[in-house]
C-alpha cells in the first residue's frame, strides 16, 4: 500500500441524490414573468474524477443546475417550443445541457 494514498482518501457516496432549486421569477422569451424551479436527480459515477476535479461536488451540482436557456411559456398558436406544450423536449434539452457542462469541468 502506498502511504501517500492514506492522506487523499475521501469517502464519496454513490447513492442517488436530489437537488431542488428555489423558485425564482424570470421572464420568458416573450418577456412574460413566470416562476420556475428545478428538481435535479443525480449521482456520482466516477469517484476519482469527483475527488480530484471538483473541490465541493455538491455545490458544483447546485451551481451547474441553474437553467440558462430561455423558452416561451406558451406558443400562442405558433409552431415553436414552449414550456407549456413541450415539457419533455425542454427537459431533454436541459438534461443534455447539464451533461455538457459536467463534461467540460
């Protein structure tokens, strides 16, 4: 056993965790005020990357989970993506964005 590894041991749980953001008031793409929140279900997959790449991985998930894309609340009869009519597509887009941000860091 390498004696230097004893100092770097840090236990990281592989269990599934939930993060629920606070409700915030934002404007949609049309300028209409809406309240939004997110529930992110996540877990650590690679403990080595978690320990060596991120100082506080729980805080990292919190910061990276803030949605940064703007969508319209309603499509008003137009053929556009809206929060009201395309929840699954938007969920998939946000999930892909979070995965991309995670891989960059």
